[in-house]
C-alpha cells in the first residue's frame, strides 16, 4: 500500500522560536496503513496517533534527524502498557503491521518499551537483544527521546528523569517513531523540538547500546 505523508494544518505558526534554547517543528507522520491509523490534531501543536483495531502499527515522523539536537516528547494512553518509543534509520521503509522486535525490522530500529513490552521492565531493544536498566514506563507518563547528531546518541527520560540505558554510535540519519498495537490505544506526540544545547548529562550507572 502506498504510504501517505499526513500533514495537519497547525493553528500556530510552525517553526516559531519558543525560547532561546528550543525551536518547535511541525509534527507530521508517514502513514503506512491509512485504513488503520488515525492522525489527528490536539491543540495546534500536539498530535494524536491512534489505531482502530488490535493491530500492530509502527509510525515514523517525517522529520529526518541530522545536524543538531532533536527531542520528541510522547505520551501513551489505553495501551495496556504494550507500546514503545523508537528510532529508525531514515532509509528504512517501515511496512504496515511491522513490529520493532521482529525480523528484519529489529536490525534497523531501536525501541524503548513500556512495562509490558518485549523483554519487559523498560528494556531497550535492538537486533533481538534487550538491555535492561531503564524503568518500564506506563500510560500517561511523559517520555522523551533526545538525539544528538554530533555525539551519535539517543537518550531517554521519563517524567523528567533521565534513564541510564541509551543508544550510541549512530553515524547516519534517523527518524523518531512510535509503536502501538491495541484497539483504541493512542499516542500523543506532545512536541518535536530542535535544541540549541542538550538537556542530558552523563550518569554514573549509564549503559550504552551500540547502534
């Protein structure tokens, strides 16, 4: 099925400088399963991605991450704690019904799952391996993924608390994406920002997953 790039006309000016340290970008998705995936506006900035049936959906944002520090904040609802926030290499076309933990998709994407996701307890999954150490987040918690192109890292936080398991060694362009698979489950993309400076730091107990 031909993929659709879905754009919603914002109620506020896109690319408006919010502060000296952030620049908001419009949130758009690549819809690889239009009959199943619903993309809707929340308040002119935030967007909602939902599924109509008990079906796996992996939805990437259109924004290619390169040249700087990029941050996405998301929040899941009605997911039964079976969802994930992820990154994927930008050259990989995600087919409809793809699961981030299945072959061959898992070789092209990293997923940080909820408490009920594969390997459980908030494991960061890549190439069939799950690295534990992050909390297993749940519905209605705010999850951030921060990508730094200069350092080649993606660092996660939950409700403002930085998590120790992160991704390093990224030397190519990537995109953010999310995964859900329950009827009426949805993910609110609260923001997509380009930052002037990182909001993360080194942790004593940090664990790296090599890209």
